C-alpha cells in the first residue's frame, strides 16, 4: 500500500502546523507501507498528479481558511480532479484529512471537510475519514510535549485512530475536537503570545484592538 502525505499549507514547511500534524501521523503508520511526502504551498503542481494517481491512499493536511480550504490548495484539488476525469482512472484511492484551525473548537472545520467529501465525488475518490483540531496555532509551542499527553491528549487519540484506519483501509466518522486545555487559558495565551505582540508590531495597543470601528 502506497501512502501520500500531502501538506497543503501555504506556509513554509518549518512554520507549518500541517507539517507537525503529518509528522505525528507518520510516526503512527509504522514501516510496512511506503510513505511519500508532498508540500503544495503554491499553485502549479500538476507534475505530481500522475504519481498521486498511483497511490492507494491520500492524506490531505491543511489549515482552515475562512471556513474552507486555502485557495491555492483548492485550485490544485480542482485541477487534480480534472486530470483524473480526463484520464478516466478507475483505481480506488482512499482520502483521509488531518487539519487544524485557529479557533478553539475543532467543529469549525466541518464545512471544509464537507467540501473535501464533495471533491472526492467529483474526482472519483473515496472519502474515508477526517480529523480536525482546534487551536492549531498552539502546536508550534508544544513541540516538546509527547503526542497523547497534556494538551495533546485528544490529538493523540485522533491521530492513532486515523492511522489505524489508514493501515487497515477502513472508513470512519469524522473526529472534531479541541485541545486538552481550558478555553479561557487558550484565549489568554493567544492574546499574550500572538494578538498583543502583533498589535504592538503594527503600532497599536490593547485599546485599539477592542475599539469598535466608527460608522461612516
């Protein structure tokens, strides 16, 4: 069984939360099946379409953008579907999704997973399962935390379940979850680590962030 791990994040690999998720997943897949990794961070990757059509399993990993799929990656998906339809390929390929979003709740990814389901129908692929975590921006700060422990408890369970289904070529229900930390703590850390430093960098302060825009 050949497995393709596809990173659809527009970020560079070293800054990509999607890459972190795929590394966690790869550690659970074992060594029995060949695994190939791809990073599509810009349009124009059609040279890999033939390789992908020879895979048994595709794992898509990407961040949530405006309740959907990053536009560059969605364009690649559309082009890949057209390629498969033109070639009239019949090989069964299972598709799994492992994604993250910046909200606390993993359920925010539900619409994007439905888009992938519809894309699979259009491309002649088999949607097998999706797993999505909230608070994706915390992943880069938890690199020293073992998968399945502390804030990564729910993520560990989801990745393990997804990996098992990939290995056994089984379908499963989507798994949408939040990190193992209080929402209030996540919000506090998001403000301290991201929003307030970003505001200061752009010449703003805390009051500017909360100030309502005056009507014109």
